[in-house]
């Protein structure tokens, strides 16, 4: 694919992940149009609630992965890619609705969460309805493979959320446990987005596998970056409630590293805060993270995962979509640098 102005990074309205590509504008417009049409598929009693969740202000990372991995020409994308992008976005939106309930979050995308606006119990069922509609759309493909892939991926995402929920308020979480959780709950949808994009455009099996591996490593890197933002981000800029991981007893990598680096005499206090037997001292923990170099170590881990993502694509440099996917690694590196500068 020839590189021209359409592949230069630009900011697409509604994206807070960072710059994406001008060539994606018609793809995102088609996705937004398709998603708005889906509101009518829900029962009249819950259409307003569904419409509230199916908004156009999100990061759209997973749909971007579908479109970029299946890149063929500029202009309006195929209906198959648009539907696949909508499927993964609906699954993701459903997980956000459920996440916000469990985290007690008040803000998402600079407005009230569904749980805060409609109540926790209706929001649980709303998330279920979004999941169900995603599977309905997946079942409309002429092959059952898409529905099977999406159903298995959705189950894995839910499993990751369940495991994380059961580990809340516990310090008996190893690094391997943490990796397993984020592999399931976040990296899985990144992986399947790249798998669907390449599969639906008839890519070679080897490239389908490489793109899926790329997506998995990018997803892990993004989740660890997101865990860093819970401590170092700007709530107004990011548009969601921060500090919820710590407050809800999630032992993410920044806290795991801090736990490892703290002297034994001080570790007990942090354990009490994570377990909920003592009030969380965010300012103190941030100060300790700064002194002990927690950001540096976690940043290194993110960069290693980004490098692994790039390595997966390296043998497929001649694929037109490979270079576009690879540029997302640069976007995440830039986001990480911005977070460091704020720190």
C-alpha cells in the first residue's frame, strides 16, 4: 500500500486513545451509523438505555483493530468488517457497564455511568442485553465461524472478569495471576478483533495468526498502561473515575510492584488497604511509588509487550495492514510518554 496523507496520524473526533489514521474516518462513520441503527433492535422499554451505552464518544480501539487488520482499500469499508467491528464494540461496551457496577464508578466518558444513571440492577441486565445483541449480530454472518469465535471470546472475557472479581480485596495474587486476568479480560478482545479483520478479508492463515498474536500483546500492553493511568492519569482528560482499582481492592501491576518493593514493615499497611480493613491512602502510595521507581518498572513492562507485538508482525511487513497496525504501537508509546511527563 502506498503511504500518502491518508495514513498520516490525525485525531478522529471521539477517540481518546490518541491519533489514528485519516483513512479510518469513513470506517468509523460507517460503524457509528450501524451502531445507531442497532438501538431500534432493542425492546422499546430499554431503547433509551441501550442508546445511552451505544454512544459515539468512546476510544473505538477494538473496531479500529478490526478495520486496520482487514485493510484493503480506502473509502467505505465492507459491510462484513463494519458488522464485525460493531460486534466487538458491543461486547466491550457490555463489559464496561458491568465493570462500572463492580468498581462503583460514577464517571465514564465524561458522563454518568449506566449504573449511576439507571441503577445497578437494571445496568447488570442492560450489559447482558448488549452481550446478547452482539452474539445476534455475529450469528448473521454466512459462516458459523464468526459466531463461534465471538462466543468463545466473550466467555473468556467474562471468565477474566469473574476471576478478577473473586480476587478483589486479596493480596494473594501473583504476577502470573495478574497476567492471566488481563490476558482474558482485555487482551482477548484485542486478539479476536485482529483475527476477525484478517479472517474476513481472506488473509493467509499465517498472517491471521500473526495479527492475532499482535493484538494479544498490544492488549496486554494497553491494559497495563490503563492500570498505570488509575494512579497517574488525569480524570478530566481521560473521562472516567480514577483510583477505582485501588479503592475496590484490585491488585494491579503498579500495586504488585509496590508491594514487592516496600519494606516488610510497611507492606502490612498496604495489605490492609487492599483488603479493605483500612482506608486507602492514595497520596501516600503515590509518594512511595515515586520513591521506589514503580512507574519505571511498569513502563518497562508495557514497552516489552509493545515490542512483542511488533515482533509478531515483523515477518509480514509486506502486508498492507501490517504497517498500519504497527503504527498503533507508536500511538501507545506516545500515550505512555505523556503519562510519564504528567508524572
